[in-house]
C-alpha cells in the first residue's frame, strides 16, 4: 500500500526532499506544512503546531519527514512518534545542534576531533579571554541562529565586536546567552551527511556549501549561498576516516548516553590545510540547505526506502545508496540586502522560462498569490543543475539564474558557486 508523506518545513531543503520522495513508487501524495510558492498540497498550519500535524498525519496515512531544526529541537519527534511514523531525532538527540556547548563537550568526552574551545556565559570573562590570547578565533552563539550565529574573526576587534553583538546586544536573543570561543582553523570546509537508524548509518553523497554572502568567501555568514556535490577535496581515505572516526563514533556514543540518533546527521567539517585532518566545526541534526538540493539531484536510489528503514531501525538491510557520477551545482538567489535588512513581496519573473531538463528550480522563501510567485524572505530560490562535469553544471545553473528576476534588480547571487572544487 502506498504511503503519503508530510514534509514539515518551507525551505529549499524541504522542496528538494519532497520532489525526490514524489518520484518513489511507494509514495502516493506529498504534503507540505506549510510549504512555499513552489510546492503543492500545502497545509496552512505552523511547523510547531504538533497537534495539527499529528491529526493530519493520522487521518491521511502519512509518514512525517521533518526538514528544519526548530521543530526537532522543540520535540516534535517525542510528541508524535508514539502515534505515527516520523523521521528525525528526538529533542534530546537534537542537542547536537541546539547547543554548541553540549556538542563540544560531547566531542571532547568521546575523542571526536574538533577545534580547541572555551565556553562563556559572562561577557566580561569572554572579553578578557580574547585580550589574553594570540590565537585566531571563531565566536559562536550557543543556540540556534539560522546559520548566522557564527563569526569568523580576523582580529581581536572582530572577536570583541562579536561578543558585544551576541551577548550584550542580543542579536540572536537567548541563543547568545552562552557563547563558544573556538580556535580558528584554516583549510577547506566540507559537509558529510549520513542517514542513521540509531545503530547503523549509510552515507549520503559529499557536498560543499558556500556560507559567506560575498564572492571569495567574504562578508558575514548566511544560511548558505550555494552548494555543489560531490566534494573534490575528500579522498576515499579521508572519507572513510570521517565515517569511522567521526560519524559512526557519534552514533555509537549517542546511543551509549541513551540518546539514540535517528535521522540525517550532518557534520560540518574543516579539512585542515597542513595536516589534512578532518575536524568537526558543527553538527546539524537535519539535511543541509542548500546541500540537500545538489545531493538530491544526484541520488539514483529511492529515498523513501532509506527514510522508512531509518525509522524502523533496519538500515542494515539496505545496500549503499546509488549516486550519479555527474556533479550538481546549486546557486541560491536571495533578496538584495540579505542576511541583513531586505525587501519581500516582489513578483518573481522568468520562472516559466525554457530551462534545460537537467535544471530544477527549488523554492525557498516564496509565496503564491493569484497565480503569481512572490518573494517572502532572504534566500528565495535554489537554482540547481546536474551536468557531465562541473563546468557544464555551473554553466546551466547560471544560464537559468539569469532568466529569473524580481523588482528593480533586487535579486542577488554569488557568481563563484562551484568554482572551489
């Protein structure tokens, strides 16, 4: 009997997951809660209205797939798992993302490589630490901050300003009550994502994302301005090292503390420049966005089978996922001014342009009004292409980007996505 799917979330990641799941012969209808202007079968209730999500899923025979971190960290899996099949970690397991101090202590206790760090709840003590160290630093809000709570510092002034912004001015609210001050490493960042059922894991394709707002990785961090898959900086040896010494160790260690992890486990890693050793910069407890968009285009296997077996604890019965040899590139189109002040409500033009079949437009911050698609936030679209090589994928993605526009030249995108391969 075919199942329905209820995707919780409204971003490009959720659109990509739903698009992939809709191709499964085991899936009947994909619903989105609340979805966006590019998705259909949208529900009007909030991602945090767990009672309505539960009622709808029961009534419509749905497996629930949770996209974003917020409902996971608020305990949606804890509340729904007794009644329905739901994919994602519990509130307790989601602390790997919701609390950077929890994650850092967890890694230290379990000998998982991560940069040296100190944790502060007193801004004056944090400032004193900055004054008295000669190390390059990264300042991180402890709680969730939409991918924007990390400040990579070039000097002491940057670090002191970050402490002031996060702890005193409360730019991220209570998420900044505690900060992590971390030694800054230099190298290449890469994303490794695995599926886990609490005991077993299966790797997804590798990917790299571009977090900074401007070309050449300049400017403040964002939720992600583009991605590409696969990564070219991870050899098979390094990849196997990451899976064995980081991803498997994380899963097994979480089970040991009675917090078994079910869902997508994401490690944001730094491959250190000189040693080539991988260090965990952060955990996410869900698929990355925009990594998901480029990864989904390359996935040959049926995603439904893997999500179902993750929920059931039977991932070990499935073969490794089959991936296309072709690379994929996702270019994020955002409102000009993002990640700071930006407009919304602009009509998007060009979405019905003649795009090549290897291109997919994933919607993120969009709404539909009288058959018009409007912008509704910072990151608006993820224009994603798969090609015979990186040059082909990039060319087709950017050719498609140039066909789309809104307002008086209000769209913004980086022009170097996928070059760092």
